[in-house]
C-alpha cells in the first residue's frame, strides 16, 4: 500500500510538471502512443501470466512468446544466476562479476566477447559519445575482453550494485575520490600493479588496442587481496525474475502494454544511433547501430555474434555538466521514470536507487516491482531531456 500511495503521488507530480512543460514549450518524450493510460479500478498483479495448461502441459505460445521448461538444471548442483536467472555452476554464481568499461565508436569495433556479458549498461560520456559497461560472470576463462577504456563516476555506482570488480584504464580526476574509497575494488590498466591483467595488440592504434584477460584479472585480484566471494554489501536479489516456463508477456497490463518490436535509441545516442529489433522466433531483441563514420548494421562481436537481450530497460536520469564536456548522472534518486521492454511489448516504469551498493529498483505505475524474464538485460541510460521512439 505504501508503494501504491507513493506511485500515485508520483503520478500527480508528473501531471503537474507536464502542465508546466506545456506552458513553457518544453518537449515531452516522443512515444508512439500516450504513455499514461486511464487508471484501472484494480491494481494488476505483478506476476507473469501462467503458461501451463490445466492438464499440466505447456501452452502453445503466442507469436514471439518463447516457453521453455527450465524447471530442472541441466546438471546436478547448478544454481540460478543472480544476473540472468539462467542455470550456472555454483562456482560461477558465488564469484563476484567484473564490470568492464568498453568504448563504442568506429575505431573501437569490433568488440571482443561483449556478447557474453550478462548485463550491459550504455550511457553518454563527453561529446555525446556513448560508452558501455559490461557486467560478466564466469569471466575467468575469457581470453580477450574489450577493448577497455576509462571510467566515469556514474558507471562505478552501477558496478557497485553487483559488487563487481571495476575494470578500466584510468579516468578523469572526477573519479579519484570514489576510487579511493575503502570498499571500491578496481583493476586499472594505467597502474603498474595492475598491468598484468591487460595487454595491447598491434592491429589498432592506442588507445583502442587495450584488452583484459580473465586469467590476468584473476591474478591481479589475488595479488591485491580482493575477495572473489561476494562481500554482503549488495542485495542478493538484484532483479526479480520469472522462469522461462512462466514468461512475463506483460499481458497483465492490458492496453498499457504498448507494442514494441522496434526500439530506436538514436535520439539519445546520436553517435551510436543504436536500435533493437524483436525476433519472434527466439523472443530476443537484436541490437544494431549506425556509428558515426561507420556503416549501419548488426552490432556484432569479432566472431560475428550479434548482441541480443531478453530485457531492455530505458532509464531517464537527471544530469549535469562538470566542465570540459564531462557529465555527472544522478544515479541515486526516487522520482525518475523509464520503460521496460520484453517479448515485443513495453510498459512505463519508475525507478529508485537509495544507496551506493543498493540495487536500482524498477516499479510499474501501480508500485509493483517489475518481473524480468530469464536472460540478458540491456540498460539504456537516457539523459532526461532526450527522446527515443518505439513501435
């Protein structure tokens, strides 16, 4: 009930701000339809629809809704991943992930092993370039990760949510205080003590030729005395998930769930101009982009694997400029909104993050925490006055 009251208050504030925006001529997000529907008489349950027939068999899925019986692990002893809800070995689940800073510009592609990340964040940095932070589990066996570039403070706060080791090559002086905190554990390619985790190649000019290896990272982490096990600083349940047997179709939101088989983020990332296309055969969103100075096409790794995601979160964030083009995003907040997309549909959401190591929580317009589908998640961080479209 507290969440519901808070959400209703939030909606009232949004309506008031919208009225002010109409008076001063400010623009609202560009959406295919109104983002606010009439409030129903009852609060919809946040649970996904059932996917079992009365006799216990699987339903015939609707187009784009993939149903799979994943109730049992492929091998005995496997457990659910806190990042994707997929079945993983206990050693993978118990080991802290890495959060790697990865550039996304024409001179930096193709990437190596970006498609293997469980969660990917994208946000703008200076000059309206976008940079990604890829969160990996099971990273020790990866031979080449990256390329790797410098850190910004806001990415660190998202890495904290996963208790991840932050992997980067330096950064502007704005990161110094955060890096110096006792609990911050990072591996910096600009430090002699951490150099063993990184290597450079001759096929590209610096700074686009720096990479990390899983074995090298593990060695440096051990040398620095960082624990591989989670430190009990973060929420054990970061996302709420549903199993593949019981997918979240967003049908419980009726008309409030908008069609979203094509999501165009070019209005938010003008140099990346990325977009996502929904594939009904496997129920995934496929990422493509049109980099400045490059060609339009699928966003693929060096081995040709295209980036795909089961869940896409778009998160509006207040920001400010720090000088020299550098940005600061207000990662801690309780009043911002966004969208959640899965299975070819999308709903309006609100988000909050109330502590450095606390998870960012996403709620529907009724105050219920949303339920993600099992699989990888892309989180698009959007400056509050930018627009994106979907259809």
